[in-house]
């Protein structure tokens, strides 16, 4: 193998090394540890049974699943509306696209901090309402953060993902021909029917693909639940079981099982959505 071919393989080797060190080894180690107790004795699936019986795990699982599902639905609907709104030419379109692209570049922690500054009880909106006389104290402003309903967490997810996914949908809409829509409009088909039967089917593959990204980021997120959510989602529960000293060694070992459960659910759901994305893409190409 000459030097040029070796240099061509270098990026692949580096990527493989990163995946091996930061993904395969941690997952493999967690799988191994999940079958042993804190004394090193093999216990099989006892740790998993104990985790499933744990009320904190059940509560965290329901909370995480609810937040993820609601966030994905609202995000996808909002992203489609956004893409349709900026699809046509209008005054200020370039500025709108610039602002959307600017929002895409913001880190997760920054988005969460902006939500707190804007909508917490000590935030900008609360102070505005107080100065306008709409509320008599800051505590009267709705508390949407750090509650079981997860309103602030959902709002933060939507704020973070809608611009990125909306721009992805917009690129798809720009890549397809308007011929079918124009013909349907000529024949008197209404806007809603044209959207349902022509526009939406062309976005099915992209919706499934971006749902994978949104699901993986929300279901396995640590930053957002820690900053604007309730005390424990699945990821934060595993983290605190692993790191906090007050927890028992049995709960410490459950952190491995929670991690593997998270991994399995994420991979299965992502595989299903990716398969649907590929099938939808093939149907659209036919």
C-alpha cells in the first residue's frame, strides 16, 4: 500500500478508533457490569428485574417517554408549518433564513439558558407582565420549569430543534417540482387537500429521518432535564445512581442496567424509524 492510499484510509481509521473508544468499549463494559452485583458475583438478569421493579425507574421512564413523544410531535408539526411558511418568496425571507440558521448553531446549554431567562418566574416575560400590571408578583407567573408536566423541557426541545428540522424540510420542498401542486390547483383542488395528498407524502422520509435524530437527542438527553426539567429523567437517574455517594451499591449497579435499557430502546426505535424512512424514500422515488 502506497503512502497516498494510507492517507486516504486515515480519516476512516480515526473515526473507527473514536467509535471504538467512546462507544463500543463503554457499551460493552456496561453490558458486562449489568450482569454482576457490587461484590463481583454473577447475578444474570437480577439487576434488570430489580431495575424494572424500582419505582424511581418506572417514574423516570414514563416521564422520559412522555416528554420525548410530545416533543417529537410538536417539533415535527411546527417544523412542517415553518417550512411551508418560508417556502414562498416574501419580503425579509433572507433575514428569516439567517435567523433560523443562527438559532441552529446554538448549543443545548445556551438554548436551555435562554428559555430560563425568557420564561422562568424570574425571567424577562414575568417581569414584563409585572410591569404591565398583569400580575402582582413574580410568583403568579406560571411555573413551567422543574415540574412533573415538563412544559419547560418540551418548550426547550421545540425551540432547539424546530429551526434545524424546518430548514431540512424546506430543502426537501425546494428540491421537488411544483408541477403536481400547480396542476392540482388548476383543477380546483384546495390547499389543504394539496398539502395532504401531494406535499406531505414528499416529506414522509424526511420526517422519519429527523424523528430519529430528535428521539435520540431527547430520550438520551442529560443537559436539558438537568437544567430545565424535573429531578430525574432516565439519563439523569443513571448518572446520579452512578455518582452520588448516598445511594446504595445496588443502585450504583442499576446505573449500568439503566444505561443498557436506554441503549436498547434508542437503537430499536431508531432502527424502526430509519427503516420507515428508507421505505418512504423508495416509494417517493417510484
